[in-house]
C-alpha cells in the first residue's frame, strides 16, 4: 500500500494540509474538534510525522532544551534535588504543548549554546541553576547578544536581559524567620551565602533580616555563615558556628540541604532539635519530610514553576513580550521548629 501523506489526511478530514500539520502538533490555532478528527484519521492511516522534513520546512525543531547546572551531590547525579521535581513538571508541560524536551548540562565553554538553538536542535533554552551568579551573568549577556531564546529559573535581576521565573525569596525568608521568632527564639543564625554571587540566598537573608528588625532584633554578622547548596556545606557552616562560641537558639538555612547538614552537626554536638536549637530550611525537597525531626521549611511550587517556564519560553519563541514573574512561597511547618 502507498504510504499515507498529510494531503491524504487533509482530503479525508476536509481541511487544508497546513491545518493537518497544525492539528498534529496540537496547535491551539486549530479547534479541539478538528484536532481530534485529524488525529483520528492519522491514526487510522498509520500516519507518522516526518519530524526532520517538518523541521526543515518550518525552521523549528519542536524541541526545547533544558540545561542544568552541575551541582556537587552525594549521590553522584550532579543535579540539585530541588530541580528533580521541576524536571518532571517541565517535561509534562512540553508534552502538553506538543514539544520534545532535550535535557543536558550547561557547559563552561564560551560557545555553550552552540549545540542547541544555533544548530536547530532546540527552539529555545530553559536554564536551571547557575553556580556563581556573577560568572553566569556574563554567559546570559552572550546569549542575549546573539538573540537566543531562553528563560531561566531564579531572580529577575534588573541589569540582566532575558526572562526569569522565580520564587519570592524575600517573602519566603521573612515568613520562615517570623515563624521561628514566634516560637520564642531570640538568637537566630542564618546559614547561606549572602552576596551577589548567590542572589536567591541573598534575598532570603534580606527577608530574614527584615523579620528580625520587626521584632526589634539587630542582625548580627557573627550569626551569618556562608554556605552553598549542599549538605556538606551546611555541616561545615554549622560546625564553624558552633566552634565560634557565639550563642544561638535557632538556625535558618538558605536551603533544605544546608539545613540537613546543619542538623547532623548539631546532633554530633549533643544538641537536641528543636529543644536546644530550632532549625528551618527553604525549598521543601522530598527529604525535608523525612529528617529527624521533620524539617519546617518554605515550599516553592515546582509544578507551577515548570509550567510557567515552558509557557514563557514558547511565548518568547512566538515573538510575544515576556516579563519575569515571581511565585508566592508557602510556609510548611513541621517539628524542627
């Protein structure tokens, strides 16, 4: 039998060939009834879309690239656990819009983007994680200069071009600190890098300081210890805090992994949580509910984040104006404070 073509489907469906192409891509430009009719006929004819030919005609790959920053992890995955749930959400959002998702790691070379949009492997980039934000900003400048379509998870720095979807880190940092203060704690330490090199952590620290100020407490520089992203960093920061001899009755960590590491250091030092020291995190990764005791934290809506990242990138590819957006955080109270 002759291999079915899109023109055969168009004839049987009573629509144009271009409408068939759009319907098979689940384009919102075609109404649902027509899409279902075209797709039913295509299935009956055992029709398969030749993506290579389609991409050559349209100069679109119908693929998005998700580029992750390689983080140091205990399990060797090099993926921050926070991004794993977002990865699932992004994958679903792409599938719902008829797009494939290509997942890879960000590269350190100057032409790290070359294998994606420039080579027509992907129509745009989603960037998760960044390491040192000062270095990352230079790469974003290069991407913007060459006209690459990209959207990133994180903060919307005014000096940076491009669109960002992120959490309201200031509000989250303030809310979790307020909760700790309401438990009667007076001497709160903050574990997490507070500088432009880690702007999300810095915003959480600013929210932390704002909450302290509302309670008439001045932020003490001795109670802020730099740490980045990992359990080991949290453990080392808590050990440094304990060795310093400065008094504290609570720890607000810039992320859950730092909090988990800090909890281990406190227990090794013979301190009970929360009786001696209350501990709070940020992110609500899966392990937060299984620490001992379960960790109070701030939840970032990763499902909504993934949907917004894909939506923003596809709008950008379509030539629409895209603005940065913040997602409201949610306080999650458990037994650690």
